[in-house]
C-alpha cells in the first residue's frame, strides 16, 4: 500500500539520494527521476484515473533496497510536514495499525528520539518536508 501510488497520492513517493537512485536504476533501468533539492523524486509521468504506479524499487518480494530504503520510507507512516507555518510530524490514516493507536502513545514514542532524528534529517534535507495533507493527523509539532 505504501509503495504503490495513484494520481492523488503520487506526491507521497519518497525522496532518494544519489546513491539509492543509482541502485534503483540498476534494478529498474526504465525508472525516471527528477531532481528536488539535493535529492531525487520519481518522475511517474501522467497517471490516469484508476491507474496505479508501482515504485520502481518494489519487487514481488518487497523493497529491493532493503535497509537502504529512503528516509521517508523508513519512517512511514510518520511524515514530516509543514502545517500552519511550523514543521510537524504527522501520521497517515492509511496505516490503520499505527493511526488507530492512542496519540499520546505515538507522541511519547516520537519523543524518545525519533522526532529529533526526523527534524535533524529534515534540517539537512528540507526537500522531505511536504505540505500538510488532510489524510494525515498531526502527532507532534516542532516547538510545542
Ligand atoms: S523505496 Fe522501497 S519502501 Fe520506498 S516506496 Fe519504493 S519500494 Fe516502497
């Protein structure tokens, strides 16, 4: 679910660094990328209504990148977003397992170190910060 996209959630494709992009191209030479900041996003072209686009790193046995998958993928269903002028960490409603948990539990989990890791990574890679989108719920704001 988190590796297949339609025309409405294609913005969710991860940001690859040069190394992981090269690996994806070795696996799937037809993959196309576009630069964004210091990284690269998949150029999926036009996607028709009802059509699905598979991430070019996705194989029948899962992600071909294994532990080297992009940061976005490693932290999903969390995502760092810009919300009302502030960076926040939000959780996707598409992941029922995590989204259905008590939000205080999720916030406490993030505060044990993952939130700091995400904000620090975003300082160096601001292209991973996405505009806030309605099917996410804010769990933690950077300064609150
Ligand atoms: S890089 Fe791997 S984990 Fe990330 S969307 Fe593609 S297949 Fe899924």
